[in-house]
């Protein structure tokens, strides 16, 4: 969808991402950054793939403190990169306008094998998993870490469900729309990226350190904050289904009306499941 990387959408989802991030994975990152060693006085070199507005870099700077970070924000959108490069929480942020699957050194980025931490938040379901895993492994130095978080893991559930058969048809079609690139590239992440990501990373030579679920649940936040996200998610589903051509347009509009009635009555909730994963390049 064209609006998927709209800054307003990224801002809208940020509090839900923050609440969902798996705390055990974050604790492992904090412990790794805090270990004493010959390099512990140096900044941590971080590459953020698909950086967007730099949210993941701001998170990492917070988690890794008091260590400073030298950060590289990689994205194909110059407007989003401009926002990422103004982050005040890292020592330096170098914006790199590039395909996240391309080598970075020719573009002013770090050499392969020199990166301490690779970030990829809300990214893996949008790319070929094997190529993402290989590029991540290539960037990392020995014992370097990759934090691939908020990878969609196959569940979008609006509640309450009023017509179970139609609801199942709608969500299955939504996933089919998400999975269309897999017809050309079976390794594309898509709707089941979270279930397949660990295998791709291990095939690229990385070790899984820790993994856990990261779940959006609008029942756990104020309705005023949840409402814009719910509205946008309904729109995403409807746009996807109309583009796909199934279910019928009449059924899709009927589903939309029923969801919006519940939304207007503050009775609609949404659960979206993701996976957070921490991987390491062996010594």
C-alpha cells in the first residue's frame, strides 16, 4: 500500500510497537552493551535497515546507554531519512539512501564485517528473507548482534466477530494480498515471515540468541489512542481486498460497515501478532 510508509502511519503505530516489543530481547541487548571489554569505551556501530524516521535508532540509543552509538540510517525514502538523521539521541547518524539489501561501503557506509548491531524493525515481512539474512550476516562483525523486531507473524484479529465465516474469508484474503510477491520470490517474508525468519538467519550462519512474541493489543491502551490505528487498519484491509478482487466488493463494504459501527461505539479491538528476534554472528 502506498500509505504503508507515510510518516503519519509510522507515528500512529509507534506507541503500539513500543508496548509490544519483547522485553527479554531488550534485556539481552542491554546486557550485551554493558559487558566490560577492550572496546567498551568506544561507540557501538549500529546500522538500521529500513530506518524510516529513525525510531529504531532512538530505541537502540536508549537501550544501549550509557554507551554512545555511531549510527547509519538506511532507507530508500529521502524524506524519511531526513527525519532519521536529525535524531538527538545518538552521537552521529549517517543517512544512506540505498536499497537495504545492497552493500553499504560503496555508498559511504560501513564495511561488511565491521558492524556491532544491525536493526531491522517492522522490516522482514517486506523483503526476501534469505537475502535479508545474508546481508545482515555480512554486515556483522564476529559476536555482533542483529535485532529483527516487529516482524509480522500471521495474526490480525478484529473483535468482536459478528460473522465468523466472512471474517475468516476477509483475513485470509488480506494475507493472500500480503503474500503476492511470493509468487515471484518464494523467500519473500509476507504473512508468515515471523515463522520463517529464524530458519533464514540460521541458514546464513547466524545463531538465535532469543526470540519472543510482540503483540499489538488495542484493549491495553486508551481508546482515543487506539481509534486512529483501528481506522487505518480497517482501511488497509479494505484497500487490500478491493485490489485483490476478493471477497466481492459488496462483502468487503459490508465487512467495513460492521467494523466501523463497532469503532464508532468504542467497541472494536484489534490484536496483531509479531515476532522479535535477536541473532548473533558466531566468533
